[in-house]
């Protein structure tokens, strides 16, 4: 098999093309950013870094970002792990529906969540006003601004990582070990520390990296809620002010913070021994908890479910109200279809939605085109060259969204050999390219799982019956791995259709995406249109989710 | 004497009684085996004793002290799980010391006791190893040592041999028995293997469908089975004139000597003996008969007609 692989000229060519694309669009652009940060007027200087670190305001912004990242990890870690433990040990009936509900925040683009939260908890939000009237207060009982409010929104969207990863890890818990520890006299606290935590530790560490990175680089929350300056918002500001060197420095600082934490977590993970998944594990038996404890946990879960459903309900409800009614009435009740009619009647208003659909589709298609053959080669013919290609394809996972966008601006604002000497910034394709870059790591790993689970004998059977490699690939491998591959693609489609961070830095007149339109309509007091956009995107996402469920139910269960 | 007494235990799970009015007394220091097919409720009974489940009805007591509602971590029961449930993030030594650490034993006492049980299980050379690096037999020794180190009131073994290959199984059986004799700990052993149950136990309780059918010494249960189920589960049985007779209690003689006339349907060689499957062609009843292997081949071959008689000597007459 391996000698055959060496003779086969297709694989090296494929690897070379993939590597070249990754280098051209991911790695080199990062060096352009470094150059932009350190070369002023053609000579090397650390002046811009000096400017950054000499200004306490800049440093404070970096500290704020790190604190937001840590806060995100802490809140999401506690909430997500607790929910996973509840679902594993205590949940009985309706477990499946609960599980899907708990996962649902992942399915709504962050920018829409933030807007829904503002409509609910903002100064004139539905919840705020209801509470104010209920308590008979002269003004809003709280101010939905600053660190707390931003953390609240981010925690709401990001706990899902902890929840899902820990929940899946707990499936490999050997329940007999829990009973063994109990029979040896261990309390539940000790059982968690000595038996459960070692099993979920890899999942906890991975989720820590994921949520820290998304907390540090989060943009929609800090940008729309305000009251707390972070690097992502300052990067956009620097770019708008045409201070691209400063934007580059800020993006590099953000990258440094997230890489530092990633390395720290990795180091901790390697220092301590992790537990391998056990195939002979005994299944978890649902516990009979103390009634008081059960009630308490049920209340926490019920509140969580309410928190998840409320924003969606609010945004759907308000999208059927006239903008005047939303702005003026305490509880809007002037029903209208006008918002939706405007969107579908005016091509100019509909265009952003069509743009996003097109760009997300393009990005997923391009991403799959690159990652499916690569994943196949990586799974079936592991090699050193393959490892290098894999590293390059996974690279974007380590880059915050703002940095990917700044890299592209630095690399493609002028002619670039990788773009056949056409400036890409300002053109339609720059956003699909950015989306593709961001989707590569997730698509690759999801394809590797899909292809890895295909039994090799199926392929060998096809070959033994006389089918060539191409025929085998098209008629045996593709049909059998397609559900998993497409499900991963659909998930990325959902992620990209409402993408906001990179979009804010890269969009132009030709490719204005829906996320930008949602925000600008909100800011231009076209609230009704903005919310109707939001509902339409949610509808698209849920339709896509239904597709995933048909294709690959196991992904979530 | 701290006998373990199970009194009228019933356990309902998913509206099905998995244990039905089980009453048992396990004498102090005994090696007591629960024998039965899978799904008979024997593991549920062990879990009731361990405190993992509280029975729907009935009481459990040790030495007259009621422990029915005592949570498992307060019970002092040593449990050896079917998959051993060793903590994979700990070494052999740490696994054995775990229960002592939880109990807050002082360091030097803890170390001394851990050492003692490492020695008892013959694991001194493996103390620093991680449990994944051990063979199946070694893992089982760790599991037994860990359960015994807390010096439990009772040792509970849940089909501990089921993951071992045949040769190792017999050896581990002897080892467990030896350790039990040495420590004198009251032991409940669970198995579905009748040979294992007969060879290792002081007392055997045969269970089926949530009920205890018979309790007795291995000899009593084998030689005088209380009913057809026990007779068939504990060895092979032939029902003749209302009696349950073992294959070695029957013999074949030349036709016309006054026994039941049967035809040889099948002969199989098992090493120490030949096993005949014979059929009474008048009513279709089938019987199993053993003939000792004397090194001269079997007496009967397929198709022969002969008589089936009771034979206390366990020999068949030559034709």
C-alpha cells in the first residue's frame, strides 16, 4: 500500500497545492501583519509596539481582553460542566429534547444573540421594563452595559463547548469506578476529584482553550453592548482610523495572549496523566439524588432553558412589530408584516441576506474541496508530508478571527502573487476566502472522523472486485462518508452565515453580509428590519440543523 | 459472630421484580457463592449488599446491625468489579491505598498496610506500575488487594473471572480461595459457571428469575438437587422416574437385561470420558450417559441399541 502511495503522483501534487494555498492565504499573510507592525517606511522598528505598550489605555484594553477570556472560561466551565454532570447522572425523562435545547445557542449567530439580549435586557428591553414595572421602580433596575453584561452574553453562547465536550467525555466514564470509589468510602466530592475529573480533564482543557480564545477575541458583544473596551473593538477602530500598523500590533497582541494560554493549558495537560477512553466501561446508572438537590439542579436547568428560549421568542415576537411600536411602546403590540415585506420587496434590502447565503455556501464548498481529499489521504496514508499539510490546515484554529482578517488586509490590499496580482480587498471574494480559512480546521477534523469511521475492508472489497482508486473513491468512499462530511459542512455553514468579526473588517460594497446589515439597521433605528433579518437567519440555521439531524444524528447524541 | 442476613429482599425495577422475597444467611467467614444464569438477579443482590441500590422491600443486616439504609461509602464492603474498575490515573500502590487515604489513615500506617496487601496479592514488584500496564490476572489481584486493604466486613466478588482466559481462570480461582482462607473474610462470590461455583465454595445458593431455589454445600446441591432447574444448571441431569440423575450415575448394558431400551444417537469424546447421547424411541426422551475412558475406545457406537440402567459405580458393562 505504501509503495503504491509513493508511486502515485496525485498525492504529492495534491499536498503541494494544499500547502501552497495554506501558505499563501494563512501563513504568509501573518508575516505581512508582522511586517506591518514592525516595518515603518521600509525599515525595521518596534516603535508601534512601543506606542502600544507606552499607552496605559492600550495596555488596559489588552488586560480587559484577557480578563474577559478568563471570565468566559470560568463561567462557561462551571455552567457547562454542571449541566453535563446533571444530564449524565440525574436527567431521566425528556433527556434528548433537553440536550438539543442546551445545544441550541450554538445554532444562532452571535451577533443575533447579542441583539436579542439587548432587546430583552437593555435599558428599554422587554425583561428590564417588565421587572421595573413589577418592582414599581422609577428607572431600570440595572444597566445592561460593561463587563458583566458582555460576559453574560458570551457565557450564554460559549458554555455549549464545555457542555458538549464534557458530556461526550462522560460517556467514557466507567461507572464501576465511581461505585468502586464509593464502596471504598469516598464522598461525592472525592469521587469527582479522583474518578470523574481525570476522565473529563482532556475535554475540560480543550474547552478551556476554545472558550478562552473566543472570549479574548469576541467582538459582537463588546462592540454592541459597549462600556468595556477590548482588543477586537480597538482593532476595528484602528483600521477605520487608517492606522493599520496599530491594528496589526493589536491583533498580534491578541494572538500572543491566546497562544500563551493555549500553551499553558497544553503544558498542564501534558504534566498530568490523562485517562484513556475505556471500551469495557460500565454504563452510568441514573442516580437517586436527594429530593432537595434534585429540585435545586432542576431549577438551575429550567432557568438555563428559559434563558435560551427567551431571546429567540423575543426576537421573533418583535420582528412582527412596527419599528415605531418597538421604539415607543413599553410592550410593543402593533402587529405588522411590514418588516418582512420590506426585505422581500426591495432587492437592495434583500441583497445582504443573499450575499451571506452565497458566501457561506461558497466557503463551505471550497473548504470541503480542500479538506475531503486531504482528510482521506491523512487517514489512509499517514506520512511526514501529510503531517505538515495537516499542521498548515489546522493553523487557523490558533488564529483569532480579527487576526485572520487583519492578515488578509495586510497581504491582499495590494497586488499579491497568490491572487494573481489582483488586489482582493474590496472585491467580493475576500469574505468567502476569509470564511473558508476559518472553516478549514473544523472541516478537516470532522472529515477525518467521518472517513476514519469507514471500515477499510469496504474499500478493499471494492478494489478486489476490480474497481480502480477513483471509482472506489467516488462509489464507495464518498457515499458512505457523505453524511458525516455534509453534516460538518452544514455546521460550518451555520457558523459562517452570521459571521460578524471578520466581516466587519473585510466587507465592502460588493459583499455586504447580513450580520453587518443587522447591526447598521439597528443603529439607524430600523429595528424592525434588523430583527426580521435576524429571524430569517435563525430560520435558515434551524433548517440547516434539521438537515444535520437527518444526516448524522450521532454527532450530537 | 457477624453473620450477614438478607431478609425477604424484594427489588422492583421498571415495574419488574428482579428480586423476589430473597432470604439468605451468609455465615461469618464463609465463602458463599451465588450461582445462576445471567439476568437471574445475582448481581442485583450483590449491589444490594454493597449499598449501591436500596431494595424496594426487605432488610439487610450484619451481626444483627441493620444496614439497609446505610449509604455504600459508610458500609465497609470490599467490592471486586467484573471489569475490576481500577482507577486508571493511579499506580497499583495508589489504587490499593485509596480506601485507606479516604479513611484518613496516618501515613505510616497506610504505607504499612498497603505493603502488606501488595505482598498478599504478590504484587510487590508492580507497586509503581500504572494499571493499564498490567495483565488481566495482575489487574484482578490489584482489585482484590484494593478491596481487602480496607479490611472490609465482607468481600463481594462480581464475576471476577469472566474477563480471564480458561487456564488463568482456574489459577486465579485457587488464589482467591487461598487469600480468603488466609484473611478469613466473609465472601460473596457471583458466577454463572457451575464448575467454578462447586470447586471454590463453602456454600452455594442457586438463583433463577429473582428467586433463591436452593442453598447448600456444593455436594448437597450437586448430589441432591431440589428441582429440575437446579439439577440442570448445576451439571447435566437426566430425569428418570421423578429422580434427577447425573450422567455418571447411569450406565448402558446389553439390550434385554431389564433396563430402558435406548438407541445411541451421538458419541463425543471429552478426554477423561465418553459422553453418549441416547434416545428412548418409544417416547423420544433423551439421556446423557458417561463412560470412563480406559484407553480402549468407546464401547458403543452410533446406532447401537442397548439398555439404560442406574449404576452407582459409574461404569458401563461390556456387551
